[in-house]
C-alpha cells in the first residue's frame, strides 16, 4: 500500500492497523457498505433543512477561523445564484483549511440544518465540481467504512474512494477469468474485473446487483469446493463400512419395544441412514430436529443397525449432564435387547474406568456413551462402526476427525443438533455433511404458550406460578449468563434467588439453584432434587439449556429475555412442554427494548417453528453469533449474505459437486484458472491436500 499514489508509509501503516488493509487486493475487497444516490444537484436556495443528505453546488467564499480552544471552528460559504449556505467544521480544521480553494465551484454533500435563522451544513464532504463531473460513480456514490484516526488523516470515505479509483483505473480492461466461462456467462454476470469496478462505482442499480451476485458466488463457491473434495475423500479413499443387514435387535426393538409410533420424519431419516450405511460409502450425516422431535430414538435405532452388523457404537455429548441423560434413556431401551452399554465421563473414577476400557477393547461392550473423554487415546474400540455426536455445534471439526480415527476403516459419522440451523447456514458450516431434518413433533404434544411480560407485571406472574405449583407442576426461572460480565450476572442471579425465596417461602415451597460456579456434584444434586420432584422451582443460569428432561415442569420464566439470542430462547423454551399438560414460557423484560430486542420477543411469541426462528436470528445477528463461533475461517464473507443468498448457496453447492465428480483433478482446459485459484484458496484454508 505504501507505493499507491496518495498513501505513503504513514498512511499505509494506519490502513493496516485500523482496517487490516495491507495490499492492493485488500483495498479492492474493502467494498462500500452502502451507496448514496447523488444524481441530484441543488442550489443553496433550493436546499431545505431535513433528515436526508443532499448535495449542493456553489462557489466557495469567506473561509475563516473563529473562536479559540475547544470553541474554535472553521466556516465558509457556498454561494449560488439564489442565495448561500454556511459550511462549518469543528474537527480537523487545519487539514480542511489547507485543502479549500476560494473562488472555485464545489459540490458539498451532507445534511442541511438551520441555526439562528441561517442554513448550514456541518462537516460536509467537499469535492470540486470538475472532480465530481469526472467521477465514475455517475449517481450511485460509494460509502466506505473508516475510523476516526483515518478520517483525521484524510482517509474518510471520500479519501478511500479516491484511492480505490486510482487503483481501479490501473486495472487492465480485460484479464483471465478464473471462474469457468459457462458459469458466469450463463448467469449473465460481468467478468471478475468488471464486477470489481461495478461494486465500487456502479453505473446502475442493475449492474451493481449483477456484480454483487458474481462476487458473492465466488466466495461461496470456493468453500463449497472445499466441502465437495472433503466428501469425495471420505468416500473414495477410505471406503465405508457396509451394514448389509437389518438384524434381529433392530427388528425386535421396532416390533416389540418401541414406546411410541415413529413420526413420518423419523422414518424418513432412518431410511436415509440405512441407505448411507448399506451403500459402501462413508456416511457423514447431520440430523437437525427441534427439541422433543425424537432425535435420540433415531440415534438409538441407528446404533442398533451397527450392532446387528457386528460393530460397536458410541454417542458423544458436550456435557456430563447430557451424557448422563442419554445413558439413562438408552440403558432403558438396551436392557430389553441384551445390549451392554456404559457411561464414560471425566468424573468416572479410575477403578470404574479400567473394566470399561477393557470390555470396549475386547468387543464385549456394545455401546459407549460419554463426553470428550471418548476422544482420549486409552479409549480403544474393537470395531467402532457408528459414532454419533450430539449438539454438534459445541464441538469442532478436530473432534469429529478424532472420533473418525478411532477405527480403520473410519466409522460412519452421525451428528445431531437440537439447535435449528437455517438451511443456508447448515450448507455453509457443514457442507461436507448430508442433511436430514426431523420436522415433525410426536403426536399428543401441546404447543407451548409464549407470552411477553414486563417487570410491572411481576406480581401477576408470581401469582400464576403459585397456581401452577398448586396444581402439582414445577417451574424454571432462568437468568442470563454472558461471559463478558459473569460477576454482574452472578449478582443478578443471587439477587433474584433471594427475592424468589422471600416470595416463595419455605416450607410451602422448595427451591433448587444451579449456576456455573457450582461444583459438578453440587449441580447434579440440585438438578436431581428437581428431577425427582422434591423442589418446586429451579432458579438457574443457561446451564439448563440442554440436558434436563422434566416432563412435570410446565412453566419457563426467562428473566432479561432481551439479552438472549433467539436460538437460545427457543432452546430454553424447549425445556418445558415435554409432558401431556399445557406448558407456558414467560419472557420477562424491562419496559424499554431495542429494535432488535422487540423483533426477538415478537418472533418468540408468534412462532414455535425452530427453523423460522433460526432464520430471523441469522438475519439479526449473522452466522458467527448464531453458532457461537466461526469454524476454521469459514463464513468470513465480505459480500455473500447467508440470510439472503440461499439460491446462490444451493447453486454453488450443486455446481461444486458436479465439477468435482466430472473433473476431480481440475485438469480440463476450462478449469485451468479455477485450479490455480482454488489450490491457493485451499492452501490458505489449511485444506491444501483436498485436490487430486
């Protein structure tokens, strides 16, 4: 950047520090975040005070500094045939004053206000009329994000625009396009270089839309190619274990021990798993399903497929509580089928661990349920055929790979999540996985009634809780826990607990409390009391988001609900409604809500569809926040928007798969540019070995 005209060492250093712009490529990819229609020019007399930014043409005159110290300001006048308007600057006065040329025609851009009966414009963007008329923007004017430090050095939006303009003017008129011609020409898109020009200086809204689509597709397409190669390597190089038969255990369970009729969605997903495991290909499948949709039942029946074909199975959960719950429910099923199952977590004592590991290695133990402890080196299976990972978003790609390495050939992988993920996000986060959705709830479940109440309604809410407890029901009251302010949150929780103890006094009411600062055994004891019905209320932080199944709990109160993301609110709501009784979710907030807060609360009250809620969450917060973290640099998109570009993502996935199938080495002449670009991209993504 130092060698771009108008930059130099000092500005180059500031651009790198403030915006991570270190090269010409970085600058070209620093796209405008919005565009202003500057096709209309007004005279000073036509300009009226108002909220909109407008541009005014006139001759500059009467430039002067006024005041001293903090009250110092620079003023000037822009004079036209029908009057004048005052221009005022309070910051960067020395730099601005040096750049102004009295007597020259200027275009001033900004918001017009009125002060003491005189029209003025504070801190306008100024450009000589001659420069404005030569601008490539032609009406749609780019606005770039910048910082206060850069603005003070003249690198405000207008300054950055000039640098980009200088750089783009040096680009060749034509260049080698790395996307195959059939892709971009067929879509009616411009070349890569033309797309860059149009993104910065669009000649029309239509041409801007086409340029944006092309550049967004490029970002998505490269990630989908990485996924396509990973999928191919799983199946082609390692092969897949073949579950050739649906055996006696599966059939006995289905015909004699199934506690309820499977939903159509559960049957469909089981068929998809059956097809994968019988094909000789390596299964990599993600099951999405709302809380209570029956994912655990599908997981157990998939494990029975592995057992019936002479293989072992395992299920890994992110927390001890969830692992214990899975172990309890699967043990109940396993007992009737002569299936040996064990639990392995960090708190299992060495004396208990030794026989588990011995039986696992000999093959006498059929199923192992546990936490991250399953990934430890001493955990050796005789012949692991199926590994299931619950709440996939709590684990990284590395953990999946470690489980895969527990057997050779690698076991089939089935990952599950009760966090509904928008389809576009699932394809971008887990593009190497096939997607199954359980989109039906078992019959007999009543919809949870969700209401919004403010602090003014607290007495009525407490009265309702007492009515539910009198009917023999139990209640959750959840407080937010946000890492950045754990001390404050802990105080909120303890203050709330003390107040609840006063309003629900013993011995009439018994209260459990659970939070992240408690020891594991204390947490388990408190939760155990609630599960057994010994306490009426559970006051907790979000540690109960997953892993607690209490069918008798009918009310979920969420304090400061505006501080939670939508997906988390939906997960918490899913802790109730697990029995036959009508259940309720009460969202407590203060009286004042931000615009986003209002949308979140209104969405929760209106909808119980986890996928609709996840889509709104994606629009509000973006993919990094929805999933809690960005995986391996994926989704760091500058143009693509996962909330809006569903068709582009689906098309990119389809085209990437087709290219990898037809030309895995990218050796055909039409893929020469793609091979160069993709090899470089894959190397930066730490996936350089994926291409043949």
